[in-house]
C-alpha cells in the first residue's frame, strides 16, 4: 500500500510517524528491546503528546533475527498465527559503548543509540540490509485506519523473488504485491498461493510473520526500499541469513515446515476427466484403455467435479446416475490397470446437498455476526463454508473423506479455499482478516491428516490449489486456471518458479492449459514441459486432454516423455528427498544453482530439474528456443551433443526434443525401466557421467521407493581414467561416459567398480 505522494509529501489524509532515535534500550542475554521516539527528544517536554514505538529484537532460530514493532500494545491476539518451529537461546547480545548487537549464527543486528534510528543487519563486516529513516513506523489514513510498516533498503542490482506463486514478472522489483488469497487465474496480479516471504540475490530473505493481508511496495513507492505494511498496531518481520539462496530456503522451511515426501507413484502421469466435460465409467475406461493401447503408462486417474451431482458440491457422494457402482469401478481400475485414484473436493457445502442441513444443525458452517450461516451463490447455489476452526467440523469433514478412502480413493484434489469472507464470525473467535489467507492451511491440513491416517505417512499426497506460509508441508500444489496458449504456459512456469523460491518443493500445472482447447503444437510443447516437472497431470476445462484428440505425434510425444520421466525416477526422487530434507524445490530457478552467475538471476523461461538437469521449455511451435547455458561443457541428454557456456543459444527443436542438458561434472542415474515410476531404481541403473574434473569425486545416491537404504556410487577421475565404485547395488549396473562425440557405449560392471578411459572404453 502506498502512503506517500512522491518522495516529500504524504497522500491526502495520511499521517505517518517513523522512528527517529532510540529513546531507551533494554538488553537481555538473548534479545534487545528498543524504545523508539518518533521525533527528536532534546528536552523533557519533547516526550509529551508523542508516540513511542516498542521494537523487540530476538532470534527465533539460528541465522534468523526477528524485529517486532508495536505502537499500541493493548490489543488481544485473536489468532490465527503461523506455526513456527522456534528455538530458545538462538541469539546473544553484546554492547560496545553506544553500539548494541544481537547475533545469531552468521547474522548480526546492530544499532547505535547515539545515531539517528537505523537497524543494520550484517554478515561479518558486510551490511546486508538496513532499516533506515522510513523503515520503522506507523501510518493512519483519512478513514482512521492504522497501519504498521517496516522498510528495508534495496541495494543497487538487488533483486527480489518469491511472495508465493505469482504470475507477474519473475523478479518483483517495481511491483506492488498484496498477499491476499484470490481466485484470479494465472493471468493477473492475484494469486492462489500467497506467502509473505521473499528472498534476494544478496544473501538474505525476509518473512513477515502475519497470516493476514500484507501489502508490499518493492521499489515501487520509495525506489530504494522494500516496504511491507499490515493493518493493525504491530508488525513482525524476520531477516533470514543464507548466504546462498539454498541456505535461505533451508532456514526458512526449518522455521515454517518442510515439505512431506510424496509417494513415488505420484511422480507418474495423472489423467483427468477434465472439468465440465461429459463422462461416465465408459468414458473413463475408454481413456484408460486408450492410454494402454498406445503404450503410454498411466499412474493416477483423477475424477473432477462432476463425479458428484450438480448443485450438490461437496456432498462426497458419487452421482448414482453416472456411477452406479463406484466401489466396483475403483476396484476394477486398480486391479486391471494398476491405477491410483484421485477425486476432486472443495470446502464448500451447497444448499441443495443434504449435508448443508446436517452441517447447519451441527454448527459446522461459518456464521455471520447475527448467528446465521454465511451463504452466497458464487460457485455453488446457496453454499456455506466449513468452519475448520471448529474441531467438531474438522472431524465431521474428515469422516466424509474417510468414507471415500474406504471405497478406494487414494488422494484428493483440494480445490478452492481462496474465496473466504471477512464479514463472518469464526468458531474459535479468530480475526476474520487474518483467517482469510490462513483458512487454506486448516483445510489442507485436515485432508492431509485423513490421508496420512488412512494410507500411511509415506502414501499421503494432495493436489492442492491454495496455500500460504507453511502450506508446503502438504504437497503437491498445482498452478490453477490457465489459458491453453504458449503465453499461459510461460506464465505458469513463472508462477511455479516463484513458488519454489517461497519454500514449496513440489509443483505441477495443467498440461495443455485449462481454459479452451490447445492447438496440437501447444499441447505437445506443454507435454514436454509437464513431464519434466515434479508432478505431471493432463487436465482441462471443457475439453479432454487425451493425446489422440490432438494428433498422432502428440501420442508419441506423450509416450516418449512419460517413459523418459520414469527412467529419471532415481534422479528425481533424490531431488525430492532434498526438497523434503532441506526445502530446496525439485524445479529450481536458475538462481538457486548458480547464485554467482548474474546471467542466471532473471531467468524465468528455464529451470534446473534437481541440481544437474537444465530444462528450457519451448514456447513456440517450431522455434527457435532461446536459452542460457552457464559456464562449462554441458551435454544434451537426448542427443548427446555437447554445448559450452556461458552464453545464450538460439536453436530449433522438433516436438521430440527440447533443451535438456546435463550439468558439467554431473552423474545422472537412469533407471532400467520406463513402464512406471515405482520399481527398484538401483537395480540395473545406468550412470551417465558428464565431464568430471580431474581429482574430483562425485557421490550419487540412488534411493529406493520403499525407503530401504540407498545404493551409493562414487565417481572419481584421475588423469585419463574415470572410476566408479558401488556400495549396496542390488544387481548389475552400467556406466556411460559423455564425450565430444556424444554418449559412449554402456559398460556393465563386473564387480563393485568400473574403470574407464576418457574415450569411454573399459580400462584394463
């Protein structure tokens, strides 16, 4: 929210008070409490008729320093609040004359009580960011609303990323961003997944610990500052030190929650009925058999909205006119085709559904101030909203889902959760403004808990649309409603990369686009992109997404890239474990892997899939594809061609290919099977070795889907020979070396190690 009229003036009716100097400081062993005067105090009379800000500084975790600014402290906290994994004693204080410091890990907050107000956050001798003259304060507007704000300096060349799944330009500099859940599609400034956290290319991130609306001005009001404001009497933000972007995400997700590890089967291809299409069991069987007849492996079948009766969403009851034997149908899909089953749900209860009267009687729906059930006709006629702050309502909703898991449903697409009213009363007395964004956290947590209980902790997975900070704990999330165009494909990727830089490890999108029907070219290019994403789903609105509806080449592209993804499972699941253990997303903005290469800092049309594979989707029918290659010799995984960076490339690719490059020095494990994502990935694995440097060793761990200990391979180079040693390999394994002429012939291990010369032949 903008408060100023240019640099010198305030907007009409706006009054601002900013910290000017430290009036008093109260240091403790692990925190500093500062009292800030909003005008210079030169004599006793200056202390009268003037606000005094309380600024509490402490460390909630190593490498993290929190600053909480409060004007009036009399308000009671009605909640909700983000659940944070904090530590005690993470910070220490010291004083040197008038300079007070709070240090946590490699991050130090410094304030000099004899200088004008300024908070400096430093790593060693380097100042990372500063809260200066307009960085701490509050504002009232012409309507009497009170906002508390923070502001941090924006350095020359400093770039801002994150703030959730945002489809606007990838770097957020120059943008006004409101963290406020909305169902706005992928072509507007609104977002389904709003996260009050950003990171920078200067070694730190910032999390605003407020679940309600946070308004950001990112070099868009004061061009040298990132300002964030909330309506109310206080604001708390946390500066999170890296120094690398990966380390920032590691610390941020340690604080707000790590992503769960999705089951291996979820990485296969999902096929949907689509949204408003006509379908029944015969349609479903035609789709499933059609995929099998064309040798396209399918892992999950998804039933979208109309598995239930119209006007009755959500009553969790199969439409008997269309699906008279749901248990039998699901059993047949599982037994005959080996499929997992997903069904669509949302947290709204339509008035026509018998569940509406039941939930109303039990008090499980959100109410207005008068005590009536809150309702509207947007989406479902007369719908009410499940009140997840009510433990009884959560248990009631969960019971409805358990009936479906008992029928054979394996996972749920948790749609909606963004259109949450603020003129309501919550069961637990929560602040409606704070609950608007936070509602999705309770919704997805409830569903995820049901799946964990019914299927086991290793089997639970969602396909969720809305989220906020902490929502990464309940994967997977997908990008929402996009058009079926190349432009929408690019905006979807921007949103996914932005979400990955906001702590979310797993992300998907509607292959082919949601609204409209893609051209064959858009469909084929999107299939390539979709099957080189962490999760892959064919889904549309009013048209089907089976590949033979486009052309025969679309069938081949879908088949080939689905099978390629299955062979990449030992590599992808290793990246998934990184996301689970450290918060590093599977689909990574180039910045994450190459923070020291300025050429990577603004790239949003390509990404790293895991740490070692560069993917540059093609956003045109015939090309050219334009993409950036960082330093070193890279190898095209599909052709074996080698390309050298740093530099931009401009090339044409047919629908059977795209820029898919292995990183210099990487060892990429390829599984032996391509008929599904779940198999013993270490048995018969082929290690593709790419230009190792002399004197280096690369450790490659190939996980197993059942959680058994991973096989470990150690690849080292000495002079002209490359040696690979195996630990725990369950059977034969193979090594392929990349060279100037492409990939060499595979060499099969005849023991626990293989030694090859650089030309790819086996050494004596």
